[in-house]
C-alpha cells in the first residue's frame, strides 16, 4: 500500500523536529524522527496492525487506527489501498480534542 501524510501530519513532523532540535539537539531529533519515519514506512506492508484510538472508539468512530513510536502516536486511516496518516503527536496531548479538530478540518 502507499502511505500518504496529510499536510497536517507533515506539519506535526516539522514541529516535532523543531522542538527536539531546540530541546535535545540534532542527534536526538534525528533519532526520534528516524524511528517515526521507519514506522510510517512499515505501514506500507503491514497497515492493519494498528488498533483503534480509544478516544475515537468512545465516540463510536472506528475507521482510524494508531500505532505508537515511543511516546508518539501515529493516527491513520486505510482507504482505497492507501494509508492516510492524519496525526503524529506526543501521547501527552489532549488527543480527543486534537483528533476531533484535525478530522473535522480534513473532512471532504
């Protein structure tokens, strides 16, 4: 399957990179982003291995999956033989609010 990052997910990665560069330096940023990018790439061959985000299940929304990379959550959707990554965020964020806002922004 192809893996496509939405514009919002690309912004998430850029913000994570900038924050880690500022807080921990280039080596740490490279290590974390490298792990996230490897996990994103692995979705091409194993897209269904994720689980439904509990925040969305609580609202009856079952069409999204997530996988974790350390403290980060990658929220994605399988549609038409494509993996659409919607969110890349630290697990400490208010995910229910973030997910609802993000998914409403991206709704057709």
